């Protein structure tokens, strides 16, 4: 589904799910977070603010202190910025 199809089908006035492509208001700083998620399969969530949404990735092995070590990250559903 294209982004234009998605925007046409979604009712952003009826949901907390963020509308893609919105910019931050003046004076607001972007945020990021890393959270240990104890779900059915333990993993870490990495979230990065893009506009009015938190783009999200699940990182099964967790972050590394060594910048040379690469970790797999699986894109997950976006979250609204509260």
C-alpha cells in the first residue's frame, strides 16, 4: 500500500496513531529511547522521533557498547509522541 493510499484510508481525527510526515513545532526537540521489553520473546525496543511519531524497531540481541558490532533490528509499528 502506498503512503497516499494509507493517508486516504486512515482517519487521523479518530486515532492516536501519528500521521506520517508531520514536522515538530518550533522549540521542541526530537527524542529517542531504548527499552528492555519483556514480551513473550525478550528484546529491546529502539524508538526514534520523526516528526510527531516514534519510529520503532525491535532489537532481539539488544544494543552493543562496541560500535563495530552490528545488531539486527526489525521495524515495528510507529507510536504517537505523548
